[in-house]
C-alpha cells in the first residue's frame, strides 16, 4: 500500500529495517484527519477490524552503516520487549 515510503531507500542502497513494536488496540480502529481525502478514506477502511494487527517502525541509516541500523533496532527491541502474537 505505502510502497513510496520504502522504494527510495531500496533503490539507493540505504540500509533499512522494519520491526513490529505494538498491536492495534480495540479503540484504535478508527481514523480521522483534517484532510478527509482519498488517503483518509483508504486508511479509515483499512482500520476497520484491524485489532491485533502489528504496528511497525521503519529504521533507515546512511549508506554502508548497516550495523548502526541493526544496533538501534536491537536497542528498541530490548527496551520494548514486544512479542508478536501469531494466531494460527
């Protein structure tokens, strides 16, 4: 859906990492903003019945500094101690 956020970094070789940090809560399944445009309507539709879905952060570093991105991600992971809940 939001490919434009990752594409520039993938094309230019910047190190990028993505990790889940929390889940959508029951009271977070609605969305409003001041624009009320097509993006707003799309996000509203996607928010319905999204409880339990993971919410992620994207970490981006400078070229050839992959280890820094990984170090920050490790630090965030240790501090948040988030456990992904997979329903099978």
